[in-house]
C-alpha cells in the first residue's frame, strides 16, 4: 500500500472533523461570528493547518451547507423511492417525514445550512445554488404529481406551495423538540393542513 493510500483515510477523517466542528459552530454562531481561528482551536489544530484541507472560510461554509442539503435530499429521494405507486398523500407524508427526520437527525449540518445559506456579504457559491435547486426539483416533481391527481389544489401556485412546505419544515429548527413532537405525527399534521382529503 502506498504512503498516499495510507494517508488518505486520516486526511478524510481530518477533513470531516473540521466540517463537523464548523457545522456546530456555524449553527450556534452564524456566518459572521464563526472564524477560522475558532474552528481551528475547536478542532485542536493551528489555523494555518486548515488551509491544507480548505482554501478559505467560504470553502468550509460551502461544504457544510452542501452537506446539510444533501443529507435531507438523499433522505427524501429514498422515501419517495420506497413509496413509488403509493397513494399520493402517503408519498407526501413520507417525503415530509424524511425531510424532518434528516433535518433534525443531522442538526448541526442542516441547521447551519439554513442559518448561513446567504453567506453574509459573499455571493452564494454556484455549487450551493446547484445543490439547492436539485433538491427543490424533487419537490417540484412531487407537487406536480400531487396536483395532477387532485391531492393538492390545482388552483394553488406550485412555487408558493413549495416555498410554504420547505419554509415550514426548515423553520422547525427553531421550535421542534423531540420530547414535544415526533416527526411521524408532525408529518401527518403538515399533510392534513395542505392536502385534499
């Protein structure tokens, strides 16, 4: 085994540790309050060592945001695949439950992703916009499917329905508490609020 192959897993672990730490700090402190020095100190390395893995703070934030969106995206796609051919309301409920479960199950990444999506004064990177659009396309398709079969009103604007759903689900990071709610019953309530009987 080459030295490069032996080093790779440790490098990947170091990179993941940096991202895990950054996600936790970004979740609590936001974009402006989280510094490279703070991330490095929390990881237990020198600030200069961060540059071995990432070129800038923006690159770290970009990776955290993209991971946060991907965790949720993958969960929703899996839920929709598992409910292929099911009653439309059940597919909607499965997608909402998967979103909420992934959102709260990977809370540092997903909460940081929501909190710092605008990147402060820095323009949002194209990769972040692309990852976000890919996830929104899943919901565009699901809403179109549900409107076509009458489970969601055809009179409602699909984009507004998508914004409403994603905004309500993502907004739950401010009020969701596992001792008060469970994602299964919460998903059922969301469906009852927006879907036809």
